[in-house]
C-alpha cells in the first residue's frame, strides 16, 4: 500500500500518493512500460517505517505535525538527497489527475525554473536565434544530473533519464503546443523584441505539469485566451508592442 493510502488511513488524514503513475498519455494509450510501485512505509505496531528517502521526508514532516506519531528511519534512508521538493515535484509532474499528458520523464518546470531559477533559454537554447524553440538534449540534462548524488536514482524519472543517456537515445516528449501549418510563428523575433516566454506559455515556472489551455473564452468568433488568432491579434494590437496586424505577417 502506498504512503498516501496506508499512512493516511492509519492517521485518519488525507495524504498524497507517492507512487508514480503508469506510463500513459491522456488518450489512454500506453507505450507498454509502467512505473514501479514504491516501497511503502510499514507500520509495525504504532511505528511507521520509511521505505525510501522520499518517504522519510514525508514521515518527518508528519511527525512534526503529530508529535504522538512514532516513526523509524532506517540508516539507508536517513540522507537528505533526493530533497523533499525533488520527490514532490516528480510526483506532481506525473499526477494522472492533473491536466496535461503524462510525459516520458516527470519533469517539473516549477522545480527547475521556479525553485532553482534556471533561465528558460538555458534548456531551450537557440530560441533567441531560431524560429523554433529548442528542446533540451539528454546531454544537456545530464550536464547537471551527472553531478548529483547517486541517491537521486531513487526517483524513477532520474533513472529513466540515465537510461536514455546510456542508450544514446533522445527523449520522446509529448508536444503540448502546435500551431496550424498555415501560421508562421518565429520565436526569435518575439524573444528579440523582449517578449517574455511566459507571455505566451503562461507561468510555467509555477507548474509541475504542463498542459494546453482550453478554448474557454471566445471573442469575435475566435478564441482569445490561448495561442490562436484572436489571442495573438490582441497582443499585436497593443500600442506598446507596435506589431503589425497585416495578414501576411503571420500567413505567408
């Protein structure tokens, strides 16, 4: 039984599940792989025993809230790495209940761009020079993660990343945004004009799991709250931007 169920039932409180979800996209298709079940904390009498570093973090936090709770942290799980925030961000990035597809790796923009302040163009390099946004290579990811303690391998996403590196294969990310073929959008022109990534992509540094904003608000027959025509025109019409709204600016 996972941490959120076993411990939550015993204490009479609601806890998040620590298990990573199965490999599946929003449309229900699976690539055949699956996430392994975590070692859940084992209650021995009134003692709750951590089965991983991530569970040890959660048990300590719960024990701080409930002083009467007795916990046991085995020596092999008593370290501080992976950090609690890393454990939590990986879990939330693979939350099947959250909007958006399950990606091959539970990558959290909130953890990387938010908590650690990594600049968007460090990972999406060349976006200021290329019409298309760059996607980080496995080599770029490993440039950081190769420096991390081996204990981070407890997080399944880290193990998957290292497998890709060892097998020299790219990560097949599921695309979130795609404009129609008749629309020509150049990232470099917008970046060079000082447009922030968040202007179009939203506050990604606050999101663990990325998703596509639905068509919820229409005006003049076009959606104006996502990256489609009415939404783009509203930005181009802004006097501060001084951007053309000529049809051939985007359709050529």
